[in-house]
C-alpha cells in the first residue's frame, strides 16, 4: 500500500496514542475496583512484567530482520501450528476492537451526543477509522505525530486543573488491599500493554528492528507513567466513588472551568480526544487487516479494510447494555489477551532457543 518507512517519532506517536488512551476510558475505574487506592501502582508493575515477555519477543524478532510477527510465528512453529496461533491472535484482536470501539461509542453518546442514536455514532467512528486505515500506516503515523503533543498536553492540563478539588489523603493506605493482591492484579492486567505485542507487525515498516525496539522502550516507559499519573489524579479527585464511575476522565472534565467566562471547557478536550481515538482505531483496523491478509494470503488490503470495519461494527452492536460491554465482554477479552500474548512471546523465544536460531545468528555475525 505504501513504500515509505515509518519513522521513530511516528511509531512512538502511534504507540502512545493507542496505549495512553486507556487512561481516558473505563480502565482506571476497573483497576480501582480491584485494588482500591493502590490502583496507580498497577500500570507501573504491569509494565515491568510485560517488559520481560516483550524483551524476549523482540530478541527473537531480531533473528529475522524484515519479517513481521506472523511471519516469525509460522517460521518457528511450522505451517499448521503457526496458522492456528496466528488465527487465535487475530480473533482476540478482532473481539477486542469490536468491544473497545463500542466502549468509546458509549462514551461519546453518554457525555457529548446524548440524543444521537448509538448506531449512528458507532458507524461514523468506524467509517472515519477505516478511511484512515486505507490511507496506510505512514499517513496514520504522520497524523498521530501532529496530534500527540496536543493530546498529551490536554490530558495533563486537565489533570492539573483537577487538583484544585483533590485531596492527596485519598491514596492512603498506600498499599491498598495488600502487596500480594497488587502483584496478582499487576500480572493479570498486563493487557494494558498488549498493543505493543500487536505493533510488532509494523517492524517491516521501519528501517530496522533496532529502531523499533528503541522506540518501543521509550513509549512503554512513558505510557506506564502517563496512565499511573492519571489514576492517581482520579483517586485524589473522586476517592471511593471512583469504583462506581464508568469513565472518570470524561466525568472530571465535565466539572472543569476557567473562571466565570468559560464555565464549560470539556468541548476543547473532546475535540482533541476524538482525533486521537480516530487514529487509535485506524491503526487497530490496519493491523487486523495485515493479520487477515497474512493468514489467508491476500495481497490487497484496500477492499479488506472496509469489510473488517463493518464486521467489527456488527459484532460491537450485539450487546444492548453499555455496562454489559464494559463489565462482561471487554473484561473477558482483557483477562485473556495479555496473558495469551505473553505466553506466545515466551513460546517463540523458547522454540528459537531450542532450534538453535540464536546460535546460528551469532555464527553468521562472526563470519
């Protein structure tokens, strides 16, 4: 679809937008419901745990310069097992997109377009995202780079303004329900960073695996800090009421004002936020189109992208209750995806080690 390479800054923008957006959905409230006021620790500890699997995966990917994740899987695991693993990844990602996009549709309708039917909002979201996906990952990366600074500025600006109605006492006792519970939940919530696993499909779009690895570590460190800071702010602002809150970021900006002349400024945050969401789902649809094309040997993505977007729209429209989407469907995918991707990363590294791929690569480099 395109011949240009994806630069480090464009890739980092994509990664930050995709993962950092979780600070603005239901994730902070869900984390709080599990570990109470210690929820801010989960992103930091989960990032450390996920780093292990991602590090091993990227070490394995370096053995096959220029190949994406699915090519490496099929090379190491063989035609049939590789096909099955790739299909599992595609299905998990597809359901994740379907219920995630429905979640963001619910946010838009609940807070900004309360009289517009869900289906209309959902269709507009998917059409614009599919259009962006058809433009190719380089163009998506360029748009992401243009808006990522505004996105981050608006998020941290909103959090800073919110401190006027906050109390730091809400984060105590510091360990919440206990250290063991925190460690357990940190391991279960590595799905927060599962997008980095899928982004390895973009390695052929970059100049080298080394550039991809370097950008990934920067982005992982930043988004774990970003989500943690956001959760601390929500805890200090809402305290125990955060548990029953669906989307704390959008609730918070609804109370923000800049004096009596600008009492409602949430529309400024909404415009920037929705642009980031379009970029996020454009990348998701593009990645899933790459997966589908690789699995079923399809060369052209242009007609595949609208078909997949329509399928995700139909799947995401099945649940009637917004709470059912967030607490049942999305939560189920969340519990599965991170651990599954982590296990696959370990499996690929172990298979490469047993097959002697690391030894062969070392011998080739010494020649």
